C-alpha cells in the first residue's frame, strides 16, 4: 500500500509549507512540535520525480510501511504519519527500494518508564485448565508483538512452546494498558486434536513462572522499568458451572452505608467480576454504589451511595461472569456437547433481605 494519503485540508497544507520556509537541512531530519516528533523532512535534492516514483517510510528492519501523508514544500518533502513517531525507533525513507535516508527519534529520557502493575489472576494457585491471563501496565504499550515479550517457564526453567493463542489483532483494553492473553483453547478442550497431540498446557501440581521481558516498549518508545515475573502452581481442573446459590452473602444493617459482601467458592475472572454483578431493589431499580474486589478476586464488596433501606433486594448477575477456567453461569467451557446441555439465560438473580 502506498503511504501517500492526501486527505489533509488546504489550511493544514499551507501551515506546513509556512513552517518549512526557513528549512535548510541537508539530511533527513525530524520536525518537532511542542516537544514531540511530529514529522520527517526529506530535502528535495535527495529525491527525484516523486510523482512517478513515490516515497515510502518504514521502521528500520521492517518491510511494513508507515501510513501517512507526503506533502511537498519548496525545499523538499514532509512526511506526516497517521500515528505519532515513536521515541527510540529508527525510520527509513525509501524510493524505488533505494534508501534515501534514515532518522532515529530520540528516547524520552527523564520520563517515567512503564511498569507492570499486576497480572491476573492474582492467586499463586490456578486450575490446570486456566483459560486467560490479564497483564496490566502503568502506561499504554506498543501492540502487535506481545508474544515476543511474554513467555512461560516450567519448573526446569525451560520455555514452554505454543502456550498462548497468537491473536492478531491482540486483545487490548483501557487504551492499550491491559492485555488479555488466552492460553490456547485448542489445547484445553479435551476433545480437540491439539489437546490429544500436545496435551493440556498446564499440568496438575506443576510449578510455572510467567516472565515479561524488560525490552517491551510503551507508546513513547520507553522500555519497561524492569522485567516482571509471577510464579504459580497448577491445581485440579475446574469443570463446574458457576452457581450463585452457593455464594455466601453477608448483609449490612438497615439505615447504614455498611458494605454488602459476597464471597465465592473460588477466584473469578478479575475484569468480568468488576462489571457483572449489581444490586436491584424490590422495585427493580439499580442501587448505586462502589464495587471493590477482595481476597484475590474471591470476594465482592459493595458500598452503597446512600443508606440501606430495610426490605428485599436481588443480586443481579450477568451470565457472562466466568471462573478462571472460562466456566460461566450458563455452561462449562470444556463440555461434552453431546451430553452436557447449556442454558441460555442473560442474567441470574438471587434474593436477600435487609432486616429493619
């Protein structure tokens, strides 16, 4: 795909031309704006007949072109990328596969480096059919190459192969701060070929270590402050649907803002748990308040915005809520489709009473 995307207004074009009236550089260089690398300048003597032989820009060492617009000035060409230039990265300008020049964007020295905030599940024991991991970062990270920076070691510190599902695009949330890593479902489901050939990714009673390399960069091009590791042990499989009737509810006193506590038999999916449970009044309205997860995602705490009133309430639970193995309120993730039926409910409810 050619990178010349002429989709900018005439006003923008004129501003860029004006900005380059005094340009005298004789090499490919960076144009700056408010301390940020805004564009790449290519002197006109370095290129010829750009209408017939378009220029392209790519990351050094990559064949993938960087999308953006080339704008002609009286002193050369100005490349304005659709996505900001990344600090610490080197870019090459090419014409007919000939390198016109290279330029490196300086690192953001002095700025706070990104860190791994948490890896979920938080527990140091997980079922051997663990389905997902979440990695939370302090800053938006570069995407598309996660599996180059994340790997799993066994007890002998050997790297395990074909553990994670290589999804493209990757599953990022919170503005590229939270990555969802799926352990390959094809190896977890026992009736599939991959499971029969390679076995379950995790084995009961075995020790593992998740490693995140310090080479991973954020949107600014800054590397992680340090590498990160998390050790855990695999336990027995979890092959039961969630059952809200087995949850323990600790009710507060009427006339107070005491929290309501709900505890579970096992840890549940961290991010689904935050958004899957609500409290409904007897009239059907949602009770407003704050949610907090406790006991490494084995408990849910709800503090109301207003005092509790005596009466009947309902715990309103979205059926998508999962345990660590992907089992939800409707079905078991690794189920025998010929023997085990699934429900099709959007929500489940359980009543409780707050006494006067």
